[in-house]
């Protein structure tokens, strides 16, 4: 599966953005998907994940209550709605996928995902 992330941009503090991760391939519905982010000079960290069916989600503590991950398997797309953005959210955001036909969540470490999209840059200005 090939992934393409989009939707990043420049937003003011308190603003919102919706990121999209578009996938190629007919079996996208069998892949769990996660969003990670990487700020300059820092490690790539987990943001949110969604099971292949969309029935289960998980979030990093920093994302809970502000971010929502969702997916539309008919459109082969996963979304990350981000609200109440702060300068600490400034980073390159990456989507990643792992084959999970049993519709369970995959973990929160980058090595557990086999497929990656290119990053989309989110900049939150104060």
C-alpha cells in the first residue's frame, strides 16, 4: 500500500487543521493506520491510531480531547482532525499503515508500521 499525507499548513494558536492520508490499493480496509509526528531535532512520536475497520482508536495523551482520527474505507482515506492547536504541535506529521486483517490496533512505536507516507508540515504560530 502507498500512502500520501496532505492537509498541513500554517495556522494560528487555537486553530484547526484536518490532515488526510490517502492510500492506494484495494485492501486498505485490512490495514490499521496511525499518525506520528516529528518536530525538528526530536524523535518521531505517536499521535493517534485507528483499527482497520475504524471501530477502535487510540491517542497519545497530548492528542486526547483535541484530535480525532477517523477513516473512510470507501475512499481509502484516514483523517486526523486537529483542534485547539498550540505551538507545541508544530511538526511534520506522517501517516503509517500496518496489515491487520483482524481489525486490531497496532502499537505506538514507528517500527510496528511497515508503510509510510511522506510528511505534511504543520506550523502553529503564536
